[in-house]
């Protein structure tokens, strides 16, 4: 009886050590995202999320009539009422968010029509595509 208990204890320790060794081997090899030692081409989730946000910003820029007042090459916008957005090095994402949300002068406030996330998407889009 004592011998079988001792063997059972050794067996558990041995299995535990074997499990740790298996984990170590699995962690040291190539990941599932690698093929033949090369990283897979899929973008990281943050990059995919950023691309989706920019696409959403582009669509909102068009859908909410920004192009009728502002010029922005990427959007094919040629408006002349508001400032041209291409090449404006004074722009910042925070400034654009504030201007869309609060308006100023002839620029209306869109805070009642757009969510904060939508406003942020437009600002991110403009900052990404406005040529500097």
C-alpha cells in the first residue's frame, strides 16, 4: 500500500514535469501565425480596427456633406466655403473633433447628428489623408 502511494506521487510529479516540458516546447516553436518561419500576412487587430475607422470616417465625410464646403483630395472634395484640408499643417485630431462637435462661424455643430465615435472617425480620416 505504501509503495503504491509512493508510486502514485511520483507518477503525478512526473506527469506534471512532462506537462511543463510540453508547454515549453510549444512556446519555443513557431506560432500558428507563422508558416515556414515567415510571419502570416494578416494585419494585427489594431491595424484592422484603424482601417475600419478610416473607412467609416471617409463614408461619414461624404454622407454628411463635408465635401460641399471643404476640399480634400482623397475624398474628391472640392468645396470652397470652408478651409481646404489638404496640406494644412496646423490641423490636429483634437482641433478637428472640436470643430465638428461645436462648429464655428459658418461651420455648424454636428454634435446632435453624429456620435463622438463618428466625429472621431472623421477626424482620424482627415488627419490620415490630408497631404502635408
